[in-house]
C-alpha cells in the first residue's frame, strides 16, 4: 500500500471567553454511563488503486478504528474501488465482498463490466479488514507452513496439530505486540466497516454481494446497519472454516457428485418462494431411494482410500513435493469438491487410491496444499471462528469415519489460539436474501444456510463448485435477475446445470500423473503438445509426398513393391498423430475432467501405430542413398523423441 497523505488542518483559534463557556458547558453536562460505547470515527480518502480497474473508476481507502471497543484505537485502512453506473437509474448500489482473496482485477472486470452489474448501478469493491491489501493484514507465514506440513506422514496427528496450534499462537503474540487482536477481525467489526463505508460514500442504502467466507459479514450487516441494507446475495456461502472439513460432509458431497455420474438428476426445481420449502429442498431429495446408500458407499470409498494412503504414504511430484499421509486425503477431497472439473474426477481419484495407485493424486494434491497454505486463509479462519454455531456452519457427521479430521482439529486450534469467540447468530433479517449454492456443497451441511434467514430464496446450480457465479453462467443470470427485481424473481430462465462437468468413468481414462500435472499448469500445458504436433506435421507431409510418388510410379507402370514398405513410417505416424488429436479433442469436449487424471483410454492403444511407424524406419534406412542419410537421421531422431514422449506422458513409464 502507498502511504496516503491527509490534508493538514489548521489549529482553530479559541478565545478566552469561548474557553470559559466551553468549560462551563462541560461541567453542566451529565456524566456518560460507564458502559457507553466509545465514539468511533471513519473517513474515506482517495488513494492509488491497488489493482488495475476499468476506466472511470475511483479508488480510495476507508480509514476506521482498528478496535471498535477501545478508545483512541489505532487505525485500520481498507482499500476500495468504486465503478460508477453506466446509466443513472436510481437503483441501490452494490457492494462486493470477495471470499478469501484481495481486490482482484479479474473480479472487478468480470462482474462490473463484462457481467453488466455496473450498467445500471454503482458497484463498490472493498477489501475486508485484515485482507492482503488492508492495513494491518492478518498474515501468519508460520501457520501456513505448519498446515502444509500437517498433511505429511511424519509424526502422529496430535503432534502435527500441536505444531499448527503453536504456529497460530506465535502469530497471535506477534500481532498483539503490534496492538492487533484477532477478535477485532470477526464478522461484527467487518459489518460495521460496511456501514461506515456506505455512509462516507453518501449512499442511503445498498445491496451486499458476499462470496464464500464473507457470508457471515453480509448476514451480520443488517443488524449493524438497520435500514442501510437493501438486500443480500450470498454466492456460495461458507460460514465455517474454508472448505468442507468433516468426513461426513465430504462423504455427503461426494455422494451427490457420484449420483450425478450414475443417473442424471434432471433439471433442478425452481427456487422455492417460501423459506420452509427452501429448507425442505435437500440435495438427496432428487433421488430419495438411492441417496442414503450412495452416502454410505462414498464413505466406504473414503475410508478405503484413507487406509491405503496410511499404509503406503505417497510422495508427490512437482516443485514442492510432500509425502502425503492418510490425514491429507480428506483435505485433498475437500479442495477437489470446490471446483467443477476436479470434483468430476474425484470418484476416479479416490477409487484409484483405494486400489493402490496414489500417483493420480498429484495434480489435485499440489493444488490443495497450495490453497491450504495461502495467506488469505488466516482471515477466513478468524471469520469462521466468529460464526461457529450459525445455521450453515455445522457439517454432517453421519459417515463411517466418526473421529474428527485433521481439518477439524486445525480449525479448533485456530479458534483456541486466536481466542475468537462466536458472535450471536443473526436474528430476523429485514431484507431480501438470495442464496446461490450447489447441491454437492449444501449436502455437507447439517443445517442449510437458508434456515437462519427468514426470507431467503435458494437457487441451486449442480456441479458449479464452491462459488456458483464463477463457473455457471446461469448463476450469473439468476443473480442479475434477482437484483433487478427481488420481489418478482422466481427462477432463472437458463439451464441450472450448465457448469456441471461429466463425471469421469474409470473405463474411459488411463492414469497418467505427468500428463495431468502439466495440463493443470499453464506453463507446462504450453509446450506439452509441441513435440507431437511437430511430429504429426512431418508425418502428414511425408505421407502426402510418399503417396504422390507412389501414384506417379503406378501411372508410369513402374514397380511399387519397394515403395509400399517406405510408406509404413509416415502413414502409421500420421495415423497416430491424427487419431490422437481426434481422441483428445473429443475428450476435451465431452469429459474435460479426464485431463486431470490422465489421458483418454484409447490414446495408449494408438501407441501401437507409433510403434509400427518406428519399425517402418528400418526399410527407409535400408533403401536410403548416401545423400539422404542425414535427412533420415533427423527424422529418426524425431521419431525416437516422440516415442520417448509417449512412453513418459501417455504410457506413464518411469
């Protein structure tokens, strides 16, 4: 953050008579009660933008007291971006709270401009107190490192959790030395920040759009700012610690995903108008006869895979390898359930681990460990501690695994070390609330989020992951329709399962962790196909040249027997390249989750054509003239490199 220079204020000259009058007034004023809350002040000022913003936007910071319970508290600054409406319609503005991330150029551009939210209303993006670009920022590098290490196989659970708790405690002590108390970053102070920002920007009312862990702040805002909140949109609300932490929650969510792959559930019913109907609409209701059995089966798969990983810990590949123990599996599964493509591959991943093949975990495991070690998760944990016990924060525990999981223990250690108590659950919210969620995420909850809100409208988007509007265009349509007229909104006029990715079947995929690793990395994906593409172009060009020469010889009535043998290498090479391209394109279109596990099952069988092509180089060498041997040597080197590439990435040898 850049330092913000505030204008210098001249001292006000006060005469002796004024001083005497002021003294008399103070003596006549009644003494303030001992329990009266101290007066707090807030102000906004322009500042340099912390991220790239659309043209015409205004950037600034909100300055508020760090502690709202301590007089003369230090200051906290929260950067914000205001994207003005393209057309003045008089509609209440929208304030956006990201979940677990700082102000993002991508969020601002996609929501305000491409998503059209700023077409008819102002949109304000504000950093939560404690966020990365706020001052102070809640960062705890020792804790993020300890959490990552806790996924390893070294030491028992208690020792690893104790190390995480000690890291949390060390950060708490360091914060307190700087005058920072974690309880000042709960949902109530953050909701008060929203009220102050609204007042300072001069808005009479506004609507709150909260993502993920910011849901608690949005639900607390109407009580903190009566009359100032026009409506609330919860986009994938997460009122607990980040992600799904209980074994029962993961098993129930996995059951919904697996059921989607076994039997299509059809269109999701329209969001109910009454809260009672919203509460009654549970993910299992679509398949009442099979859902309980599916939950038990999913729990059994989790248990089998966990036991296998405990018996045979797996060392991941990549730039930051880690030896995964059984405790890590549920954390990896929880992360996979948050993203549509990963959740579609999760059934195959867990089944493969249960059968002893843990290498398929590498791409998802690397992403999960990186997410768990993200510094933004510290603030999410503080917010989760302050919403403990709220509807939508308690997860199911009806799985075969009845002991607490590693993630649950880490969450408990955070709340203990931070000394953040639970805030009172929100009472009756006197405003409209729209909850955008996915059945696989809602299945993990013992009590739906909507149960704590009297006037909540629930819209479900199967397969959309943790944040529906990120993956589902229909969810974005639903949100805009509700914002336009909450009173008349009933259902979005689009396919609610537009983000759902086809579930991977084990028969359709050949496991290849190296391929999956590079496909999940932008840097790797760029060069992975360069070699086979070059091979294909050469093979196709060689085939065309060979065919032209063979036809010419036949027309001249020259013998073509020797020429037929010379075509084995190019023709079978082109067959492998073209066939592989067709298989990959079809798989990417019909089941993109395959790339997260390996390659389409047909691709290794095509390697037979490549083998025949390599053997076809023998007659080429035998019939080569001295002047063409250098060219044939270059071709042979390309063929050998492609064969090695196939063995490494497609067949997953070595």
